C-alpha cells in the first residue's frame, strides 16, 4: 500500500516559517511513522540565484526601513497578493512548482508562508486536485494568507480565527491548532548535563536571541547595560549565522567575562531555554511559541511593525512577557530571576497557562485527520 505523502512549502523570510514546517513534519512522523513528509523552501529550491537575493533585499528593508514595512503591512491588511505580485510569481515559480508537485505526488500540501500558498492556490485554479492547508505562523491574520482555494486554515489562537473571518473566510475552514514547534521543545533536559555541555555555571541565566539579521548590534546600549549584571547573572547571546555580530561582541571588553557566552548558530535552543530563566528576543511567531512551550518568561525588543507587533501584544496580554522599553525593565526582571523561589514560581505559573492554552500534537492531528 502506498504511503501517504505531505508536501510542506515554505519561504526563507525569517527562519520561523520553515521551522514550523519542519516541526509539523516531525510531529506527523511521530504520530504516523509511515507517512512521508517533505519540506521545501520554494524560492531557494526553484531559483537558487534569485531566491537568496530576494531574501537579502527583504532583510535589509526590515533592518533599515521598518516603518515602511509596517505601512505596507497595514495598508494591504485586508488584501490578498496583488496582480503584479501574482504575475511575478507566475514567471518565477508556477511552472517549476507544478513539475515538483507532479514528481512528488503529494496527498496534501501544507504552506507555511503566503508566497507558496499563492502559487499552489493558482495551480489549483488551473486544475491541480490536491488539498491545500495553510498554516499561519504568526498571531495575526494578514490578507496575503487568504485564497478561495485553501481547504483549511490552521491558526494559533481563537483571536486569529476571528481575524481570518473578517477577511470573509468561513469558520468551517478554520481550525485552531497552535503553531507547531519541534518536539524537542516539549522535552525536559537534565540541567547539570546541559550546563556542562555548554560550559555554563549553575546561576541565574538570561538567553538573548535575535542576532541572525544583525538586530542585536543595533541595541548596543541595552546590551552593554545587561553586562553590568555579569557577576550575578549569566548571559548567553545567540547571534545565529551572523559572524560579523559574533566577532564584534567577542572583541568588546564588556563581553569578555566567564559569565558571558556568545554563540553562533545552534540547533540546541531548546536546551538553552531549559537552563535559562529569562528569554530576550524579537517577537517572531515561532520563537515566541518555542518560549511558550518551555514556559520561559520573555522580554521583547523592537518588534517589526505588523505581525511582530501583533505577536508581542498577544503574549503580553496573556502574561508571558513584557516589552523591553528601558533599563528599568532589565532591572526589574534581572532582580526577579536572582530570587530562586520567585523565578521558579513564575515559571510554574507560565507552564500551567501553557497547558491550558496549547497542545503540542494538535496541529499534526488536524493534518492527519484530513488524510484519513
């Protein structure tokens, strides 16, 4: 009997979309080992020259002109992708995507980014007979995610479901599943073993993420202020693949201390969250959901206008974090995590909230149900 096949299509505009796709793929295989799940970043896969160039241009726009990004997000909020964009996608992607689908013969396609979602939706209008699921990877519902050809939307919260309905999407086509995270974020690791692995001390620890796009380097004042706590609080800076930022921090005397670690890309974020008492991060949908799964309190800095602002608002309103607005915010939280009992109790409260609001396998179960 032929194994069921799921094709998960993403894009590299930030890592969260693809991480969600991989998390869903792993979740599907755990629930149904016989299933075949393939993840593809469409632009990089089909056009390895143009794709990375587009990603680089997007990153520069986000870093240098965030207000422009926010304006475009708001003015286009209730609109699907415009005709010009669809024409560009047609020329770059449609034919090749149709060929990939024809070769892989999936029983279901799941898109975790609006671009492949629009591509597959058009192919369905042209006759493709494969169910299309759309997994929205933020805590908002922008119009670019929507298309009449989508069979089912998988969303993070009931509020996002309501927002989708304002775009004219029927409630029957929307299922609240939460954003999937890799199963490692639901494991509890041995804290002393992780501390030994990363040469960390058993002391209050703060994990700072967001350097992959150079965004940490734009917050020198805040970061240097954090280092004033280095005698009492351990600081872990994760800068991703940004070697320029990593080298800059490592050369700074403020960061040359036994209680400060500067790390490049790592697949062990789940472990680092387990040994940390506070997470400081950009409010990307995926990172926030990973923090939620670990029950770690979060401080958010400089959200990109648009979806990151909505992500931020959701987690702040539900008590999982706070905006990092000043050095006073740092003082408040760093003082709290230095008190073991208060820190432990707060995390216990967040884990209880998590258990009430989030089920780790719900998204995978919803996809499998479609394939029965």
